């Protein structure tokens, strides 16, 4: 009987060490969270802001690279390679540490869609590389890097561009 109680106690402690996990499921409400066609065919050609079109074009290329990494990360979440776990404050998140950076995704709730996505350099104080903020409908609301960003409408169409 003592062995059983000891084993039960060890199991209870071990289970408490691992954060609760959410089920593997689709976390992107939209497969295309940004209207990339609108971005390339309407916004870029009609841009008349204070920055040059070459700066905007470079920013769009960088945004597309970040979007590809975001999609790859979310694919890995949706097939179970990267778990969705409950954080210390009760929030739901996914996390991946790489040699030079770490990536985190935040979800609206245990079964909810991704609403926040960030990549940071893996050095103290963990400076931001880029981030996406998404609506519960699945469209990106804004993206930022250290020096630039885009704002989007409720349909994922870019409406605003800024660059420091």
C-alpha cells in the first residue's frame, strides 16, 4: 500500500510539472490572413507616401518572408509538432526556441485561433524581430518590425505603411 501511495504521489507531482496542453487542431481562421494580391497589385502601385517605392518594395518582400515563417510555424502547430500549452497566467501559447531567436504564438483561448505572433532575437533583452496581431476573424490587423509596419483593414487589405 505504501508503494502505491508513493507511486501516486510521484505521478501527481510529475503531471503538475507539465503545463496543460490543448488538442491538436486548426488554429488559423483564414489560410490567407493578408490579402497579398491587393498588397502587390493595388497598394504598392498606388503608394504615394513619404517613403520611396523601393523602400516599400523591400518592406513588402520582408513581410512576405515573415508571413512564410508564420505559416510554417502554424502548420507545425496544426499537425502537433509544436504544442499549444497553458502559460503560468492561464493564457494559451506555442513556443519555439532556435539558436538565434525564439518564436511565440498566443491564442484567444484553449481552442481559439492565433491572435498574436512574435519573433525575438535570442539575447537579453530579447529585441523584437517582427510581430503580427490578428483579429479573431483570422485577418492580420497590423505587423511591426523594429523599423517599419503595416496596418490592415478587417479583410486583410493593407491600408497603412510606416517606416522609421
